[in-house]
C-alpha cells in the first residue's frame, strides 16, 4: 500500500518545465541552475522529448560550468541517450568542446566508450578535424586503435575529411597506416579519390601500401584516376604502383579514368600500353567503349605521356 500511495502521488514533470530547465543549462548561467536544482534535485534525471538529460545538453552546448553542479547533484556521467546510444562525452567531442570534454573526463567519463555502432569520442574528433580534442583524449588514455562495427578506426575517420594535420597526429600516436576496414579500405584508399596531395604524401612517407586493393579490387591508383587527380596519380606512380592491377570486374586504371569522365587520362594510359584491347570480365574492351562514345583513343598525347612514364 505505501508503494502504491507513492506512485499515485508522484507526478512526472511537465514538458514545458523540462524545456525551461534545459534552456537554463544551455544558457550556461550556474546560479539559476543551482537554485533550480535546490528546489528540484530530481531534475538531473529528467529527459526531454529527444531523450536527452541536462548533462547531455550541457555537453552538446559546451557549457563546462554546468558539469559540476549537475554531477554533484547526482547526474549520471555515463548516461546513454538517443537511438545510437551516446554518452555526454561523445557530444562534447563531436562539437569540439575541449574544456567540457576534459571536465567530463575529470568526473569519470570513459574515454573509450563506444556507442551502439562502435563509435568513440576519438573517431568523432578525428572526423571533426579537431586535433586539440584528439590530443586531450589521447592524454586521458583514449585507445586510438579501437574500431567501430565497420572496422573503421580514428585514422579512417580522419581520412574522410582529408585533413593532413589530423592524419599526421594519429600516425604520430602509432595508429597503423595500413589498418583495413570491413570493406578492405585503408587510409590511402580513403584518401586517393579525394585528391588531397599533402595527406596522401604523408601516408606514403609513413609506409602506406600502394598495391593494396579493397574488397572490390580497387587500388589507390584506380580511385585517384576515377577522381581525375593527376597530382595524386603521379605520387602513386613514383612509389612504383602496379598499373596492371584489375578490380573484381576485371577493369583497371584506364577503365576507371574513362568511365568517370577523365577520358584524356585514359587516352594517355592506353597509348602507354595499358588496357588497349584487354577486356573486362563482361567481355568489353576500353577501345569498344571509346568507340561507342566516339572518343578517339589514338589522338596525339605526346605532350602528356612524359609525366606518366
């Protein structure tokens, strides 16, 4: 009976009251928040319509001064919210709130926490191109070699943005340059189609494998050709990449250049002896594809062949 009576007397906070309190937290003024908590200590457990708590809001907004009052009132530093299952630390990392992140760590946040998909704060910081947050996480013991459900580590996330500074930091911390994700992609295979010369050069200096092929049989050279990135293409050639590699469809670098709008590069490759009449697994030759599009593979390329050779 006493339990039933308590349940009857208990009332969930109105949505408007929750929103008003969270607005105070987002504004970052400690005095009214502390006063509110004095009257409503249970507010640290309240959730809004998104399922967020006040601590989540503080981390997302970068309100460092809100962390202590909330945690000291009983807020769970590791509270998990959202469909992906994020803790406050992940929001701070994504937004680049270094001081907030450090405060959360000071109160016991797990720097190696992984969400439902295996994402870590370090991966999010790498994707956000934030070296300062990455350095803070590393100093606090973050494991940069952790992978998500797709086999991606922080370096592969950094390569999505092609930021040479972030890539350099991660490599300096010992993240393997040739780590492979579930699709067989390495950092070099992620960067090659983006055409970022500086980041690719950095990977090559650190020993990136230029011959590696992903699960589709794609090499870095094919992907650079697909994007028409001549500077990256030349860097790879200087490292002795094999121009004769084929993907799972039996197509090589000249096919990639031709199919993706870089027919002049395909012309150069063909006249240097690559894939002129060699068919793919469907029996198509590059010459036949070019003829169908009325593109002359034999036009003069004397001014272009030198860089390839």
